[in-house]
C-alpha cells in the first residue's frame, strides 16, 4: 500500500520506517526542509537503535521516501505531528490542524486521516466537524502509538495491541490490510470508537506514571523501614495482576510523554466538569521527588554550596539522546540553585541543545573520567549500560573522585563491589 506519514519527528520517523518494514511504500513528509535534507543525506535526526541502518536499507529498496510535499495519488495519511503541552496540560493542536489544512488543500475527498499524534480525548471527532465545516469529506481514525523511545522500532513491530478508533466501519478493512503482517503474528487488534482510542492512549501512560510514582513513594518508605526495594518490586511484580514492568525505582518519570499525557488527561477531566483526584497526586508526587532527591544529596554531602558534583546521564532514560522532561535536568537545576557546581556527562546528549543561561555553574564533558575532575561526588542519573562498565578500580586508585561518594539514582551499580573498593555508595530505597 502507498502511505504518507505527515510529520517526521520521533513517532513519524519510526512509523514510516515500521510501515516500510511491513512492506508498504512510505512517503515521509515534513515542513522542515533541513530535516528532510539531512535524512536524504543519510543523517537520522534521532538516536534510536538500528533505525539508521533500516532507513538506508529501505531507502535503497525504494520502500521509503522523504520530502516536503505530498504525492498526488496518496490517500492514506498518518498524522504524526507534535502536540506540545503547556504546564496546565493544555495541548497546542495548531501543528495538527495546520497539517490537516495542508492535506485538505491538496487531497481530493475520500482520504483516510489516521491520527497517531497523542491528542486530548475528543479531538478526532472535533476534526470530523472541522472537515464538515470546510465542506470536505475524509475519514478520521484514531490509531494511537505505544512506542517507547529507545525501543521504538521494536515496539512498532511487536506491539502489545493495535488500537483503532473509527466511526466508519468501512475503513477497518483497509486498516486490517495495512497491519496484516502484525495481525498474522496474532497481535490483538482492538477496534473501538475514536474517543475511546484517544483515551486508551493517555490512560495507558497515566497508569504507567501511576505505577512508577507509587513505587517511588514506597522506595522512600523502604529507606525509613530498612525494607529491600529490589525485593519489594519483585514481590509486587510477580503478582500477574500487577506485572513486573515499570516497578524500577528512579529519580521520577520524565520524557516528553508520561508527564505531558498525565497533565493533558487531568485537564480533560476539568474540561468535562469532573475532577480526577489521582492524577494531580501523581503529578505532585513526581515533582516532589526531584526536591526530595536533592535534599538527600545535600544531606549526604553535608551541604553542596560551591562543591563540584559529577552527574552521569542527562537524558530522561537510557538508550535515547532525548533530554525532554529529563529528571536529570530538573535535579541539576535544583543543585545549581543551591550553588553546586555541576560536571555533566552523557554518552548521547547533544550538549549544545542544553541551555542553562544564568542558572549556575555547569560544564559538560565528553569523557566520563574527565567529568570527575575535582568532584566531591558522582551521581548516576540514568541507567546507561556503559556506566556499569566504568573502571571504578582506576578511579579509586588514581583518587579521581575527591570524597569517593557515589549516589546511584537508578540502582544499577554493584554496591558490594564498590564498598569493597572503598567507595561510599548510596542508592535508592536504602539511603535515598
Ligand atoms: C512512553 C510509553 O511507555 C509509550 O508506550 C508511549 O507510546 C510513549 O510514552 C508516548 O506516549 O509516546 P517513553 O516516553 O519513551 O514511552 O518512556 P518510558 O520508557 O515509558 O519511560 C518514561 C519514564 O519513566 C522515564 O523517565 C523512565 O526512566 C521512567 N521509568 C520507567 C521509571 O522511573 N521506572 C520504571 O520502572 C520505568
């Protein structure tokens, strides 16, 4: 099938590559000419395992194309443009409506608009009204994505479910054909109305956020009661009704999705005249977490003013170069506010995208060992595998870390080994 993906951001690029892998001929369109030029020159705009290789392969096979214009005969359009949120959860749908406007100006009646951008509940049906007002007739379908950054292509090709929200039953035949290779793998295909599909998307992220926030609170109770956080997560997760995923303690959930979707969902409650009591509590618990962690760091170091603190991991989690909504950055800002001096390191972040004008003293390094120079303590803020392979023996013998304090916010290092080497090792659920 011939498919156009509109908006080549994270979701758009993965969707385009994924659909091409399923055997469709995919045209990725973006208004950002530079982004398209980069893609055509073989530079993937994001860091995601295997994606560059796949793009090269699919491009050579002529299954994947990129451009700034639509193709005359295409009728199936995935809309994957960004839907930025303000602090109160209001979603800016301007880019989505701009994409729709550009499509209705170009495509004759009868096209399929598949909304993959995450939108507030009720948006697809509003789009249907909008099209009616414009006297055009296209089918609008909600087809939310459940792609984790860092595993996005895997998630596209091995989803837990495909959710289709369609008022027009005739469209489902086309969608069944479109996703046939996945349906052959017996992936559940949930057909519902557009509003429910939109709600499934945001509610799924809200559930994940909920799970993480509650586990993090329990982690604080572990510190006080000397219960074992690792065993607690395992013990809860082995209950099949709860499941073991998203029970890892950490510095709080971040990224461009969980925090945004939970705020947006909370706003939908307000807009429909009812209140969620749980969502605001989850938002507050997660925000509180950053301050709590900084207080603990301050206590461990006996004050942080003018002390150099090395911090490994700036992205919101491992295996991505994305720093949007990163807990590391929230923690850094709070440390800077207390006049700590930060030495930051990350294996993938593009440091030039991080702006800290006037916020304090911060320096980024390209090498984990150099980052430690003169530092009092090392904070591990994301769970990159390479942090487990750091030569702590060398760091200790060469006296690279002044106070030999390691604070592990992801519990990825080996406590016994580090203590044997003479480090003071602090981790979540035990000391923090
Ligand atoms: C999330 C969802 O997992 C996807 O299903 C969804 O499609 C996507 O948002 C989206 O809406 O587009 P993502 O933002 O990539 O994906 O991030 P996650 O892997 O879900 O992690 C979110 C945050 O939770 C990260 O900060 C992570 O470190 C944290 N986390 C995750 C924990 O603190 N503990 C855990 O056990 C799991």
